C-alpha cells in the first residue's frame, strides 16, 4: 500500500480523535435526550474536517482507511465517532467464537469483517464479498493495513444465480449505497460478477458457517435464494440481515425478506431493542406488525438459542 495516497494523522490529532471517539461511545452507551447533539459537538471541536482518504483509529483497537467525503454513511461515522452499528458489533461479539466462520455479504470497506476476524481468531475464517471496484480496493488495503491472514476477500456480488450484472453507483450520495437495483437515472454503471453462497460454500469445502451478514441495498432476497441449501439445513448459520423500507427490494417488497426467512427454516427472528446503532438486548419479532422500518434482523435456529448467553435477550 502506498501510504502517500492517504492522510496519516499525527500523534496530537490522533489523541484528539481518540478522545472524541471515547466520549461519543460513552454517550451512546449511556444515552439521554440530547446525547447525540453533544457527541457531534465534541467531534466538531476535536476533529478536523476530512479532506480525503485518511487512516484513522476506531474504538475497536484497529485503524481503518476511510474517506468521509465519498462515504457519508459508514466512513463519516467511523471518522467522527470511531464506530458504526455498535449494536450489530455487540451481537457479533456474543455469537462468534474462535474457529468460527463468518460470511460478510456486502462488506463495504471491511469494518465488520475486521471486527469478526478478531472474534474468530487465527483458527477462524472470514469471507468478505464486495463487488464495487473502488470500495473493494479500500477493503483490500484495510485488510493489508491490519495484517489479517484469516480474512479472504472477493470482488463479486452474491445473488440467486451465477451471473454477470450491472451495479449502479450512487456516489453523489454515498459510496456505500451502490446497488444492483437502479435507484436513479444518473447512476454510474459498473459490470460485476455474481456468485451464489451455496456454490461458494461447496467450492471452498466449508462445512459450517456460524454467521452470515447480509447488507446489499435491496438485493437481500436474491442473496437468500442463492443460499437456500445452506439456510434450509439443520446446521444453518445465524443470519444478520438489513431490513428496510428506505429503498426498493428487487422484484418485491421488504416484507418478502421476512416471509422467505419464515418459510425456509425454523428461524426465530429478533431485532435489537434500541436499534442496530446501540448495544442492547434482542427482542423477539412474533409477526409482521413487529418488523422495523429500517434496522437489522437477527435470525436464530432453536439450537443457536440454546448455546447463546441468555443476557442478550429480553
């Protein structure tokens, strides 16, 4: 990696950034009315506005290359707060153990892949899938930056069939919002390859997957269909999947994600009681009326529930 391409934060600035991240995470864990506003003010006071790709610290004791100018979602949050989807990370920390296998579908620049790599240890494996070429390049550099040997990355999308499709990039809004669904007419296009999870698992001789995380901007049902064999078996993995009505779902509605999960196996479906951004306990979703408008769903078989710590559930 040519570090000259990135802004390296000096010692003084890094200490200021670490302090801002610490206070933001403290305010998150002990939230009250106005805590978010206070956290944003602290970040603005202590952290300079980003000018481009920057190597910055996180609260998870590793550095990431982020560019808040192009990634106004995850990358901006990491830069100013030091964390992203802290609730999701909390659940991963309780579910993943050494020697486990984690599939990261839609890995973006690699935050959850790197977090998971710490939980599964050297004997575990993380397989990350990111189709967008520019984002994949940063993912690649972040894996190298952290010297991770247990993370394997693939510049492909996942779907219901092996194929070559068009990825639509919405860079004017957020680099992380690229999708296989065309949201607007002025989207930039990129040709990509599509893999199925079932084929990948079989080809790589992966005998067990502990968790599969899916966040693919409206393509979630297609990914699930391509993992039918894996998800319908008695050793199906835990699923963490984005469920949202903020953008279209390919050939359907967001409710189709829930219906597919209910039909394919004996999954018990939960969401975080305070949402994916805040570490909190999981609450059961009993029917369609309990579904969130924009959040992650966590899906467990009864055998998973037997082995997980009881304190993570309401």
